[in-house]
């Protein structure tokens, strides 16, 4: 059983920054790629960023150059550094394990204009 717990969400003004964290329990973390997804009200959940177990990363076009995903295998934690935030980044952000398909409970990010 894998448990994913997100933290770090909140309210920030446009142009500001937040760092999300996702703490994972279970040995699967080090073997699996990890994703951040987000879901805005009335919209489908979308993939924001992925980091493989080797550290390779991919990003949605909408966040390239502003967001950075990283992982610390020693701490079983994946991070999402979000800079230059825009109101359209407002959403619930979810941590997800790519292959084992576990989800966190989500953390709200609200960006005010």
C-alpha cells in the first residue's frame, strides 16, 4: 500500500511562488515515476509535470519555464516549485505515482489577480 500526502498549497498573488511537496510511504516510490496533476473547477484533470525515477522531467506547455518538478528519493518526497504564478494556475494539485497509480488527496492552490 502506498500513501501520498501533499502539502504546500495556499493563496498567493499573481507573480508569486509556491512549493508543493508530496510525501510517499512505501518502497515503491524509488522505483516509480511521479507526476503532478491539477484540476480546476469545471475542467478535466490535467498532467502538469512528471519526474522519472532517474530524474528526467517533462512538463505541460502551459507551465514550462515556470514550474520545476524534482524528487528526493532519500526522503521519499517529490516537489513542485511553482514560480511566476498566474490566476489560471488556480486548481487542486494532486500527486500521482505513474505506474502504481496511487493518488494523493490534493492540495488547493489559488492565485489572485
